[in-house]
């Protein structure tokens, strides 16, 4: 016996989310059936406006609700240092390190031979547009994976041509790991032990 069409439609929607298989999708659909109508409407409303409300910061590429993010807009931060990361998730991870007060730049990915992604597919041009006399150091904090290391290498070569002090965090982070899984202390050590590239 098949599920009613409306039930199936919701199951199919849930299945599009990462890590949600058929059984989990059905369980979620049953849960929605048991929820208060008010909560379901709130959920639907938040979901339907989510993509319109969340933008990428025009300066650094981090997620925000306006044109530019709170970090770029904060005059109390150190505007002479930029930490380059792969994704907005990594900004939140680095922010756990209370000792870091600089700015960020989000690449939105890495160079990847398998996926056919090159430097041109990343948010790099806007990074170079930011490099004025005020910028003293760029810290490359891509993940310690093959793709992350390749991206760091390419980026450092371009930055060195511009005579910008470029450093790489890595110390203490296990090879193949992701920055957003690292704890605060590991990230702090990694940042403090950064090496010039
Ligand atoms: Zn920003």
C-alpha cells in the first residue's frame, strides 16, 4: 500500500537533505503530522524566506543578513589581518578562538581536480581587491586535506607576488581533518604555531 501523495511529497523533500535516507524521511514526515499547526506554519515560513534573507558578505563572503557581515563592520577588530577559510562554517569555528581578532575571507570551496574546480571558481578575486596597505598578514586556514593544502600553496604563491606576509596554520590539526570539527585549544595552537609560506 502506498502513502497518500501529500505524505510522499514531504518524504521526497526530506530525502533531498544530506544524511536523510528513506526511513528517516518517513519518520520526519510522521513527526510533522503530529506537530502543532502553528509550529508547522512557523517552520514553513522560516524555510520559505531563508534563502532570500541570508546573503554572502560583499567584502569577505561570510553569511549575513545585510550587504556586509558583523565582522567586517566591527571597527574594534584588527583590520590588518585576514584569515582565509573554505566555508562560513570555518569562520564560526575560528571564532571559538577568542585570541583571534582579525578579519576573514571565505573561499567557498577549494581547488579540486576531481570536481574540476580551479582558482577561478573560488571567491579569490575579492580577496585580492582587499589587499591594500592596511593588510599586514594573510593567514591561510584551509583544511589540512589534499585539496586544502593545494589551495593554500596556490594562494600563497599569488600572495607572495603581492609582497603580503602569508602564513599557514596546520600545527596540531590532524591530516585530512576539518577545521570546523577541531576544538578551541587545537585551533589556538594551530594559529599560534602558524608558519610563513
Ligand atoms: Zn564580511
